[in-house]
C-alpha cells in the first residue's frame, strides 16, 4: 500500500476500534489491514494502538496522528475536487454535529431540507451534549451556541438564543411570580447545570450583572429532564429559549423574569476548512446558515 492508502486504513481501524471491522468496511483481508498498520508503526517508530484480545485503542501518538491523517486526506480531497472542476457540483458525505436537543428540535428539519436541495450530498448527523473536537473526531461542520474563542475554525453567525427562566402556570399560581432575581430564594429551582457557569445564574447586562447562586434540590445535566420537571410543576428552570419554544406556544410553560435576562448567546455554524472550502462543505454551511437565520426559535 502507498502512504495515502495506509493512512486510510489507519483511520478506519481507529473509527471501527478494530482490525476485523475495518477490514470488512474496506473490503480487505484482516491480515492485510494488520500488516498495513504494523508497517506504518514501524516506519513512524511509534505505537499507534494499544491492542488487547478485546479492544483496540489509540495511543497518545495515535490520537495525534489520526488528527493529522484526517486533515491531510481532507485537503487532498479538496485539491482533487478543485482540479477536476467538481467544486461547482456539491457531492459527498458531510458530518454535522450539534447538541442533542438542538439537533432534534431545530437542526434536523433544516438538514432534511438540505438533502432535498442537494441530492448528491449525504449527511452524518452527530448529536452530543459536549464540545466535539472537530479535527480529532472528523467533524466537518458544527453548530455551536456560545461566544467562541479565537481559533483556526471558521465561524459564521446564524442567530442568537436567550437564557430564560420558565415555570408552569400551576407552579406560579401556587408559589407566586418573582419580581426580581433576589426573590428566587423563595422558590424551588431546577438547575440545568450545563447552563450554570461556576454554579451561578447571571442576570442583567454586562455592565451591571446580578448574580444568583441557585440552591437547588434538583440538579440535572439534561435539558429535557429539566423542562419536564418544570412542566410538572416542580419549580423554575433555566434553559435556552429554543428549548421551550413548543411549550411556550402550547402554554405548558411561561417565561419568568424576562426583564432581567442576560445578553443573548450567539449561534454559530462552524467549519474547519481554511482557504478554498470544498463544494460539499460550503453548500452545507451556506444552507444551514440560511435555514437557521429563518428559524423563529433562534432569531
């Protein structure tokens, strides 16, 4: 095998976490896959996998090499597309990631529209409630709800969402509606910890913030659990506005203390390709940006 073929084999073994599974995906014999990786390790002078009878796991050197291999092969793919004039004809697989609830309620319908618009593009949608490393995990495009630090990634702003407090009508009828963040001490609070920086709920503007440390008996790391608890009348929850768009429309939840909301959080479509972006990634990025900007939940 040449070097590029060997890189492809190495990536597949890493993705499949096994030599036999990689061989099946590549339509190669298991011995040829094992031999290719062994020869690669010998040439590099480094072990890329920890091998046991039950598992195959990347070493630290393997993780670094995997990121480099993905980048190199992606750049070669882009160069070949440009040379062949295919940059005007979007086609191929694009991997897109977002948080779980955003992916289900907002992103999925936009992606389905994308598939209708570009019949030669395929999408692998990966939902995860964590920051996914785009190079290491082979992600082409990500939707991130955050103020982004400077990085090598390219980000396009597609909208914004608010951090809101919400509760059911029955809960508010029984416990009253707080008029100021200081009044939250008298309420049952549902703490969605993924939204709680340093264990604090921040209200108001950047120049004059109001800080409340929620003393909550129910703390969760899943937005849907927090929302269901609020709907059932167990207290006031803090979530992103898009997460409860349907509940607000149906009347199952109501916004609390909207006059004290902090500044909205931007929604970005992020990709990792610098310079001339491949046609497939550019088509996906442009479609997502346009689709999300039209979405009523993130304007």
